[in-house]
């Protein structure tokens, strides 16, 4: 029997008593009560209750609303399992009977699934502590969606107040017919920068544009010209996404405002490409403002939100093998690096390996009804993370616990 087979067998044994109905109840409760970044007080309390009931020593309010649970169980490595807690400022449109009860806030990214998986995996491992040795470190991280949560927990002593991890594991709900567990060795997710732009104009009456410098028109030119950053400034072989997600200007149709504000998101996978894209963005913004005769240079502020996420290739290969043993060879595949971003890597001390994979959650009927024949065609047409229609299949609850338990046991056994 291979090592991965023995881990998979033990994982099945440890998780055989999972109650899908109980998992679903916990998940639905979290989904009904989403909380934004650094406001996850109820979510953190629910996770804390589950971890303490399982016998872990729990510390709350780490890095704001973060939760850390520790189960020391003899000699062996320290294995960190992480889930993110926060929801998004999205108005839910799923029509689910357990839809969000909070106006304008929704678990549209699956973090409620992540917390359910983490709490249940910790309980399973705690109940079977006679089968493994080492230390289990469970982290409920706030503010992943803001990019500040992992940094806040580390700054608050995650690696000095608690056992220092020897390996870190995390996973994410993803579109794709439920029952697949994609793994990517090496580069997995992209770096992300948020860029705030303020265009300064001269306001005035809408009937007298000649007496103004219209920041709305200037900002519109900036938005259009920014499309050339990817199309003309970056090599076709390099992966870059530049999105203008915010455009704020004006208060009334007959008033030309004094300023316009833009919010940009830049995703890159290479440091040199990132630097060139940032330089090009600033050049375009400043040039358009100069061409418009703006009374002051624009404000351009870059906020680094997320680093690249690079799985340890050997570790990922090992965990992927465990998951193949658990769920079948065809359920684990590599769909390559994504342009999405994560702050999970910030939890890893320098040189400590980590692995991050996906659990697909699209209901089979939704997947079947999506236009297209191939995987990528359907993938692009089902509700994705951050969509108001994102509604994971509850059939992913038990498998998502097993993926975490199997990864932990690969090191703890």
C-alpha cells in the first residue's frame, strides 16, 4: 500500500461519522449572517465555539477578529489549516431559503464553506488524536477580501504567540461541477494591486463647460486609454489583467464636478511585468490630465493588496496524490495559474512550504444547463465567486472536510 493510500484510508475512517445534515445546518447559519472584513465577530464566535467543543485551546481577536486554535498532541510537526471568515458587499440574488439576512452583504465567495470545512476537519482530527502525533494549528483569518487579514494576524504575533507552523494548508470553493479538486504545483494565483486615481478639474455650471476643466471627460479618456496597457504595453506571453472597477464623479446632471475618482485593480504574475504596468498606468493618467489642462496633477496611489501565491511543487504533488486516492484519479487535475489573488501566502514564515487547492461546488444541474461543451466554456458561464448568484452545492460539504483532513494527516501521521 502506498503512503498516500494509507493516509486516504485513515482519512475515510476518521471522517466516516460526519453528519451531512449537521454540516449543512452550520453552513446555512453562517450563510444567513455574513460579515464584512474585520467585522466577523459572529462568524469568529461560531468557529470558536466549535473548536473549543472539539477540545482545542482557542485564542480570539488575533489580528482583529481572527481565531487561532491549538491542539498539541505529542511530538511531530506543526500543521496549520486556514479558512477565511469575511463576506462581500454584494446583494444576494440566489433565491435560496437560507439567503443572507444582511442587506447588501453576502457570502459570495464561499468563505462560509471554508469555515464549515475547517471547523469540521478540526473536530474530526481532535476526535481521532490517538491516530496521529504533532500539533494542529487552526486559523480563522479575517479580511481576506481586503488583503489585510493575514498581514494583521502575523503582525499580532501569529508566529510568536503560537507554535510556528512547519507546513500550511488551505483550499477555496470554486466554480466547476461539484466533485473535483484542482491542484496546481508552483505559481497558482496572481499578485494584485489596487490603484486609486483622483483627477482634479475645475467645477462649474453644466451650461458653461468652457469655464471649467471637466474631470469626467478626462477620467473617461483615462479609462479608455488604460485598455492599451494590456493590449499594447505588455507582451502577449505575459498574463496581466487591468480592471477599472470604480468611477465616481458628480452629484447632479447640470453640475460639472471639481474631481473624479477611479479605482483600478491590476493582476500580474511577474515582478518586472508588474513594474512596467504600474509605470504605464501612471504615465497615462498624468498625460491625460496634462492634455486636459487640469489645474493640478492627479493623485495616483498604489496599494499592494496581495502577493503571488506559489505552491511548494513537491508538497502539492503529494497532497494531490492523497486527494486522488480519496476521490478518484479523474477528480484531480491542474488548470494552471489563475488571475485571482489571495493573501494566504502571507501566513507562511519565510521558507515554510504551503499548499493551496480548490474544491469545485457548482450544482450538477446548473453545470449541465450552462452553454458550451468543454470545461472552460462552461466554467465561464456558471455563477462564479463574487457573483450575487453564487450558490455552492451542499454536496461539497463532506468532501471539503476530507480534503483538509487528508492533507493534515499527510504530515501528522
